[in-house]
């Protein structure tokens, strides 16, 4: 396990399931698509668990089909999701306070997600984070995605950050693998979607229960 950097420069976060709870809107879009094609609705909890795996996994919750068939359904599903992705999506409890504490301490923060760039950019703008992130790298920014470390390294480069002085925070095994292979201190979080996995088994440098545990880890002052 790596040691926590003595003087952290930055914290990079996964987006869905780490910074934001987007599952309600992803589920609403799935239901809208099912209604369009006359299919029964999937169970919310089953869908929520696989959000980190992307739209194909989400669609598979309602359609037991081949990958090719699911890929054909994706454009319309994503179109529906894009139209409603701001309705109920919110930062997880404690995230706003954590981000403010990071900024007050002069620690940069950014996003590395497998979400398509047009959705990421639009959502981050709607939440009000566009001018605050030091870098935002999406699933189609590079030819590879997490668990490959390249998107994490690109975020460090764009943010002017040294990987060994940064943390990577995520709710999926692929986040931990990408952060570890990029040389960052890795934080697995228990408040996200988890893909049915056990964060304690992912080999993260630390596993935390709540966003404000990160503030405590970094000895940050959190506004009352």
C-alpha cells in the first residue's frame, strides 16, 4: 500500500457513484425507453448496482440480449437520458462540503469518468463545476478508458499535477486499478454503486465510508 502524500496537490474523482448520484435519472431514462418499445421495467436496485459499467450494462437489466443488440439500443437510450439527466441527479451528501474544503486548502480537484464527453461536460456545467475542476477526462477523450491509467495520467497533466502527490477516488474496482497504475494514492468509497463488489477487496490504499472522511484524511477544515 502507498503512503498518503505529505503535501497533496490534487484529488481526482470518478463521477457517477463517487461525486454524483445519477442513478435516479439513468433509471428514469431506462423506463422511458422501455415504455417506447413496450418492454417491462427493470428493478431499480439491480440497475443501480451496475451504473458504473455504463449504458450497455444498464440496458441489459431490461433486455436479455447480445452485446450487438444492446449497442443498437444505446443511441436512443442515451438521447432520452440526455434529455432528463438533470432532474434528480445531485452530489452525494458531503461532496459539496468536501470540494469547498479542498479549494480552501489550495488542493485542486478533477474528474476522470468513463461517461461520454458530451454528457460529462453538459452535466458538470449544469451542476456548476465547469469553472472549478482542474481537469475533466471522459470515456471518449482517449482511445482507452479506465481501468487503463492513461485517462488518470492525462487528467494530472492537464491539471498540472504530479501523480505521486495526488489521490484518486472511486466506487469501482476499475477506478482503483487505474489510479494505482497511474501512481496515485487510491481511495475506494463505500457510498457509491460498487458494481456488486467489495471495496475492501480491491487493493485500495484506503477504504472510506463518507465523503467527509476524505476531508478528515487530508486534515481539511470543513465549513459548518
